[in-house]
C-alpha cells in the first residue's frame, strides 16, 4: 500500500513539472510547430502538379511497335511522348555515368555534393554533383542559370520528387526530356535520329553514347567534336567492363562501334496516314493496326508501279488493305513520292473521286437479292436511249444479250444501266446510303449514270464497303445464319479497339448473304491483267472477287478485290484530275492489286450461305427459270426470292414444215405434217447483235408465204430511237451532214425498201443502213421488206446550231 502511494506521488510531481514546463515554453513550441508545418506545407506544395507541360510530337507506330512516322511538336522540337519503359542497357549506362547511387538516395547525394563543392573551390574547372533526380528538376525548370541558390532549390524539389514518384518513373521522365542536341529531345527521339532504330534495339556502344551525350549536348554533338564524344563514351564502356557488366570481348566490340555522324531522317512509311492521325491525336502516341512489314512492302510496290505509270504521265497512286474479319486497316499508302509538282502531299485514300464501275457489284447483288435477276439471266445489250441518256459500253460494241454474271465480269455499261432502270434508281440510291457510301445529292441529280461513275466516293469508303460485303457472307455462314445490322461502315485503325456490333438479326439490312455471294462468284471471273490470265491453272493462285473501274475521261483507275479474309483497294491517276490515255482500271490499277495479293497469306474461298440460297432448274441458254419449252436446263444456286422470278421468255414452241426450214400452222399446212419444236429466239434488235458474237445462234425460221398473216414482226429499228429528236450534224465547214438510219432484220439477206413520208429513198440488204440529209421537220419513216412486212416510226428532225469561231 505504501509503495502504491509513493508511485502515485511521483506521477503527480512529473505531471506538475510537465505543466509547468509547457506554461513556460508553450509559445516557443507553438512557433516552432507552426514553422515546421509551414515548411512542410511549403515543401509539400512546392512541386508543380505536372513537371512538364511541353508539347509532344505525334508518333505513329505499327501494331508491332515499329515507328511508321512522326510529326514535330508544336514548339518545333522533336520530343516524343514520355516513355513508359526503358531498355536495360540504357538504364545501366545512364545510372553508372550520371548517378551511381541512384537507388540509394532520396533525391540528393551529400558525398557527391561535397566532392563537387571542394572541386569547384580548389579548381578552375566546374564539376556538378547533381543526382538524376536533381537533373530532372533542372530540366523541368528549363535549365535556369547554375547558381548556388538554384542548386538549393533543385535539392529541395528533388526530395519532393522522390516522395511523389517511384525511381522507375523518375528515370523514365529523365530519359524522355533530356536534350540530345539541336531540337532532339528524349531517348526515343535520339535513338531514331542518331541510330535509326528503337531504344530497345540499341547496342552497348550506342546506349553508352546516348548516356553521355546529354552531359554537354551543345558541345558534344554527332558530327562535331567526335573525339571528345568518343573519349567520354569509351570511359563509360571501360567502367562497365571494370564492373563486370561487359566481358572483354563485349567491351572490345563496343569500343570499336562507330559514332553517329549526323541526325538521320525519321522513318516515313505512312506519311499520309500519320498526317491524318495528327489531325485526330495531335501530340500523342498512336499505336495503329498497320502491319509494319506489309506496310513497307506495299509502299515499295506502289513506288515500283508508279515508276512505270509516270512514263505515261500518271503520277499518283494509293493502296489500302483491310482485314475483313476484324475490319482492321493493315496497310495504308496515301500517295506516291511524285514531288510537289504532282501533289504528293494529297491523301488520295480519303479523297473523293468518280467511282467508275465500282458500284456495279452492289447493283447486281441488290437485283439478285430481290429476285429481279438470276446469276445468268440474259440482259439486253443493245443501243439504248432513256430520257436523252445514251449509255455506251467501253469497247463501243453491243452484244445483243449477255448473262448477268458476264455483264458484271466484263463491266458492260448498257446492261448495268438497263438493270438500274428495272431495279429502281431511288431504291438503289437508298441501298448505297445503307452501305455507308455518302452521296451528297439526291438520286435525281445522279440519274442512271450513278452506276457508271456519276457519283464520287473515296478509296476508304469503297474498300470498307467491299470488305463489309465479304464479311456479311462470312458471318452469315459461320454464325447460325444471322446478320449484324451495322455491318457496313466499321473500320478500325487504332490497335486495341474493336468494331461496335449491334444485336444479331435474322433479317438482313439491305443486302442478303445470298445475293452478295452470287455477285462475288461472278466477280472472280473477271479477266486478270496480262501475265496472270491463267491463274486458275496454278495451285498456288488465290481466288479473288474483284472489280475495276475507270472514270469518264480516263481520270481515275480503280481496282478493288476481296478474298474471304482480306480486302484490297487500289487507285491510280493524277491528283489534279488530268486524264491520260490508257488510264484504265485493268491496266493501271489491277497489276498492283494482284501484286499486293501475293503478299498476303492464302485464304479459302467463301463458304456458300446455304440458308440464303435455293436450288432451281435454270434454262441454260437464257438464264431464267426453266419453262416448259426449255430443252436444256441445269440446277443452279439462286436467292430464295429468285424462285418467284419469271420463267424463260425466249423459248417458244414453233410448228415447222416437213423440211424444218419454215414455220407453218394448221390454217395453211396439213396438221399431220407439222413438226413441233422448241426454239430459242431473241427479239430482232437483240438478235441482230447477238448473232455477231454467237455464230451458233439460229434465227427463227420464216413463215411459209401462205402462213405469214398476223405473225410477229421480223424487223426493229436500231436508229433512230423511239421518240428521239434527230439533230442533223454539222461538219467542220458548218455544212449540214448526213444522218444514218439503221435497221435490224431477222433475215439479214432480206431486201428492205426505205421511205421517208411518201418519198422512196433506197433499198438495202445484208447491212441495213442508209444515210440521208432531210430538212428539219416531222416525218414518217417506213421500211418494207421483200415479203411485204412493214415497220413505221414517226421522227422529228432538227438542225444543229451553227458554231461560230
């Protein structure tokens, strides 16, 4: 009990002394505490929230991390965005050279500072004792004058930097903002400018060079004071050898490495793509989807083909490669190195140009999707005039009738226009909008020429459209016959991003898989360029659905193709719009297309989308659903809606006489002697041109003279067109020339007599053409053949306006 009282008494005495001490010194404590808190607060908030606010260069890299191109920072410095990792060789070199105790101090090294101070006091030369952290602070303060006051500030802030950042972050910031002479800032920039490679590829000698170079970049610079730079580098390499980092052989090889002599140009493997990215991500690092090796090889191919084309004064080309499944851009060549005089800076990939015939596959796929066309349906290829519009085939010939697949494969204009008219201009216009091909004006502005190049689009838009068509077939065939509604318009060029797909649907938006597949089947039949015509006979040849396009006036040459995995687009021409003879898709663009195809891995052909196809018996000669009078048929794939299309309209039952040379009927010939026969017969105008390309075609036998009354007409005017105003031509002397009337007759050898009103003109046989020079006015043009058959057409003749010089 006594002991407890003694302890309590001692405690009370101590408490009393403490209170007394606090009363005597409380002001001093409060002042010193406040000073400490103020100092701590000042120290804590003395460091800016961001050490560096410098603008960065725009840096574009491939999916593998290879530098494809860069654009200088806004302040004129080549300063790449901050690194997030450093190569081990560089870290070893820079720490050993600049701050050997980097990982053992908290921002400053008292021993280094003391040695530097003593040296500066006793020697004429100056020596720094700054750590890497202090140097980082100095860089962030824009290298202010080196005074003792500034040194104290750097030391103060260095301790705060160590508190905020890890050693790894400090070293990365230092390497990213260190000057390397001129306007070269940062390790990555210096690595590319002085050695032409990424930092992780640097050797020991190169790493040591870049470690010592920032020590005095204005004094020691590649190509200047080389001996001084080499001596500093070799001292560091020797030190690495002494530390055991390099063995004797490694040291000797590093010492023998040459120094850089001058800054190198940065890689420019995708200059137009880089410029486009700068507009979106200025001053940021950008990891693209481009494949470095493929990009470089496509660039070289474009250069090679440009070298050939410029002999014909064709100066610009562009190429694009996409992955159909991921919709990623794998190669992007915006133009050729043709010089400023030929607009080499223009990015052709994104420039809108006349589409030529590239929209034809979309039209044919649309028509087959609706069942309005079957793959081999015969389409009329004859002289055509629609509201004053007279389309012409590229070769200026007419074939009378041609199958849809052949019309697409050979890019015939007249069948395309007639198909467009039948399908509907506005309906096709809406389909193009669904395919993300922007048309700035209404369908009436473009008219039927829309499918022949009357609209404009870019290589970017058209290639993605073809890729989406191929993707729709692939997806339907491999995903339980479903569709992705937003298939079109999906293009990815930033690595890590993915297309944004909407919920699957059982109904297509626009094109069905079956219609596209049938169009792709036709497109692989296009005749390939010279030297590759017999591709199908070689096992290593790739199948490709492709289409060429040539704009009016030979101003644009296109070639776009798709396999089941890749889409390739090529454009050739002159950026200023100058046309050139021979500037066609097959000659100028297609050769590059197939050279690029050879760079890509082989891919299988498209799997047929069987759930969107149907088997049907097709008339072999007409391509329509087989009718009762078709003798030769075969089973073909068509779209389900095609099952409701008309039966063959060109096979008719005929009754022939015993000789088989004449048609007859029971009114004029013994019924027992008639021979029933199925006959493939085209209308006179189609027949007139068709038999020129098909010598096997047999014209419909004529009727016996006693049986002709009331039979189908055997003649049809080729020119003039119905309801067309005929404009009399003028020659070079402004004299009225002649106009040529042309007629098609089932029996070319038949003699035909021509009349204008009641005035007899002349007679023709074999070639039924006649040249006349009528006065302006309205007339009745009449022809009568040797069998008395008669054909009439009203015509209006006008005189051309005189052209004054």
